[in-house]
C-alpha cells in the first residue's frame, strides 16, 4: 500500500515524514549544463541498478501531464520535475515508500516518505538507497564542501528532512508567523503543501531543515525531531484550551463540514481541502466519532485533481464532472465503503 493509505504515529497532527538526498555523478556536469544524451546515459546507468533492486521506471516522456501531476500530488516528484525539459525519469518502489528522481535539479534526488512522524525510519530507508548507489557510482564529493550539488544551499549533507504538519489551532490563534520566524533562527523553514512556493491549504505545512553545510545528518534529524515535538505539544494545548462558547461554535462548524462532505453532490478541490481540515480537527478533538483520520489522509491525495482523474472511470472530461466524481469518492470514503 502507498504511504498515504496506512496510519502513522502522531497522525492527529503529523501527516507524513520525508528524508531526501541530492546526489550527482562526478563524471557528468550538473543537469543545467547537461545535454539530452548525457541525461539518457545517467538514467540508463542509475536506472538499471534501481530496477535490479525492486524499483519500477516511469519515463516522463511517455506519460500524460495528468499522470505526471498525479505523482506530484502523491509527493513522489517535485513540481519542478514535471516541468523539466531534459529527459527525466522516476523510479518508484512504492511498497518500501522509496522514490528516485533522475535528472531534476541534480542527477539523483532520492527519498523515503512515510506516514506520521517517522524521521529515523525515513532516514534509514533513504540511506539504504544512497548506499546502494554509492557502492556502484562515483558520487561528487569534496572533503570541505561535502556532497556537491547544483544549488549551493544543498552543499554538505545534501539532505532535506521534512515533516508535514496539520496545524489548525496554531493557525487560528495567529501564531504561524511567529513560529516561522523562530524556526528560521534555528535553521529550519516552513513551506506549503507541495514545498517551496506553494500555499498552506487546509492548515498543512512542511517544516524542514534549511542548513546542510557544516552540520551532520544525525544532528539535523535530532533538531528537527525536537522542534516537531514542541510544535505538536503546543498545537494540542491550543486545541484543548478551546472551551465554552468557542467550543460550541467550533463544534457547529465541524459538524456542518462533516455533513457537507458526507452529502455533497459536487465538491471543488478548494472546498474539499477546507472542509476536510475542519473534519480532521473534529476527529482529533473527539467531536466526530465515526470518521477515521487515515481516510482523510488518503483523500488528501486521492481527491486531488490529477489523481482523481487518473482513478475515475469514465475519465472526467470537465472540471464539473471532476467535482461530481470527487464528491462521490468522499462520500464513499467517509461512509466506510472501499
């Protein structure tokens, strides 16, 4: 099963954990100066090793734009990867929650993504793939600068560890700006649902490290985990502090959102994200008893436009048809039907 279809630790607040490494082959220029022939060589060389170890190839020259965007929605590739002009390919081992982008900003972007809070497990998963490639290839490395990458901000460990958090109480209390400023002082950053430059729809935020040079992988993970636990504790305290009239108003809003999701005939993406966030908060606070949080996590992927289009028969031809299909999917998921 995919990462978003199974429960995880601290899932009332933590959606997912991801650890990603950027690596480059020393004998080739960075992708910004690479030609198509060189990109194909890298894909063939690295791809063969990955295929021999349980990965399945998706050549982005062979798939539709909708299929490519669906992989972004599943967090297996970056939005930039879809727009890449060079030959590029994804290698996916979905049962192990591992994916490798070949010829994005760097030759190799490998990651492990897991449900809930699982930084150490995600790190171990990514390290297994990194070790596999390190044994077969000469990866670009400098004794002073660490792993060499296209962007200087990734020099050093070239590791990005991130945790996707659901922070409605922190957001509604007006504390996200102060939190982001404090994290920045610690060498961490807050981004939206799909990474840099994306919005924070549905109270969803990615917290990740932004310092990779002069630090260790283990130290980065410890810092991030400590901070995430503090954010979790603060979010729960804010939720628990809601009482009296404020709790009545929140309960009314949550139950109205549940009713809309369970009975709507049509739902836009934006409307779904807003209502699902209210329902997720209601489940976490015990206001809603008959909806599982993992069903809401799955819908965060499966109800998105491209993934919904890929999984619906007959294929929706218009935005209106897609809104009808989304509402039907949500009704089925929240009623407990597969």
